[in-house]
C-alpha cells in the first residue's frame, strides 16, 4: 500500500486564534506520527485570516521540535514571493536542526493577491522566472557536496551540501512538465484544483528525466478526506469546508466556519457547480465509505503517495478523521473478508 501523508493548512476556525491553530498543528503532527503517516506538510498563504502558516519555515520548525520521526516540509513555499537564497538558508537551517526529516515543496502561485505580493517586496511578474529560481535554489544546496568549499560564488550557509529533497507542486500541466524536465518528485493540488490531475500525472511520467536525487518518477496527489464513524456525521462535518470554499470562490477570506445542518439554505446553485469541480476527488464518510472512495482515487490516479487534507472545524474530530483514515489504509493492506 502506498504511503499516506498529511497536508495541514493550519486552519484558524471561527471563534479561535492563530495561537490555537498553531498549537493544533503540532498536536495533529504528533498524532499523525503515532498513526503512521509518512510526512506532514504545511502551506504558505498570505493575507488569509483562516490560515496560520504564512511564515511556513517557522511553523515547520515549531512542529519539528515537537515530533521525532515524521518527515516535515512545505507544501509548499511559493517561490515567487522569495529570494531563492533566503529559502535555501531557511530550509538549510531546518535540515541542520532536523537532519533527514525536511522536505521543500515549491509552488509558482503567489499564495496571495497581487497587492499582498507587492507588500512582500517581490515583482508581480516573478512567477515567469520560476524555473530559473528553482534551479538557482537547487544549486545552493548542491554546492560543497564534493567536499571542497566553493569560491567566488554566493553561498547558502546553512544550506550548502545538505540533503533537502526539492519537490515541484502544481495544479496545472506546467508543474508536471517542469518536474519531469528537472527530474524532481511532483505533487498535484487535487484537493482544490483537480481538473488536470490525470493529464498532469501522465505528462509527468511520460516526460520524466532521471536525476541523481530522483532516479524514477514519484507522483503524489493531494486529496480531501473527511472520515467519521458514520456517513451522516462525516457529511455534516464536511459542510464547514463546503461553505468555506464557496466563500473563497466569491472572493471572501474568512475563517473556517462551524458545520451547519441545512447547507442548501446557504449555498446557491452556482456554488454547488463550483464545489463539484473543486471537490471532485473528495472522499467523505464512514470507514467503509472512505475505503471504497480511496480505492477508487488510487485506481484512477495511480499515485506513488497520497497526501490527505482534512479541514474540520472541531480539532478533536479532525484528529479522529486522520485516525480513521490511517486505520483504513492499514485495512487496505488486507483483502476484504
């Protein structure tokens, strides 16, 4: 059975605080480690009241310090917002503190609007140089691996010579093509933009060029999974994400709301159309329903790894969702009796 991992968006729920969201992230990572998840990633977003992981490297350090074996990383760092040298230093520092546990996923989107991007002191056209910036960043890590200190070049200290696996993230065919050309693992954001998932996986595997760090293509799909003890409970809890995503599509930037009893009274037909597109790979239900849904996702997308996103208003219910999903994975190792 393929590995399962966790994508944590460090949700700030209505009525709560950033401090509580960050405490919840650490608690979730500790549970995920015990449940047997392979890695735990956090994502960079800016100007969003419902997301507490804007300073992604800082939050990764917070979580890494409270765990011991699970891999930690960025899913991802939005590289157009940053100097490649600064990211090499940040993740070089993390890799020096937590050797063998740090991943660096890189995305091309800003994770914000253009006004916020300007406030980050970056060029609004920075995404156009994303491939060159990725290569520059990788060169900082590669420098010094032959044992000789590089001369007359810019150096990332910490960073150079350290093993920090670099991933390309994406929700379009561009990322698949870039990851294939550079010989890097690729993660697709099908938890909110699944339209090109299958085509991206095909292109990535077809065009992949082996590299020393990644001799074979490695494809990970991120999917929404909300598991509960019954289908009814899971569908009720899922209304939080449905309302939240509908609000984002309308231009809103609120916090994750509590679940509601009558979602049809809140969402309009246009909302449902958009949600059907965004959440076409969502798996929601009891352990039996989740097993069936995950088997279908795996059969349809053939990933090397699944990254599970589970946005739930109540933290205990969120932890329970990941617990059930981990148990379902273990059950998938065995044939149904």
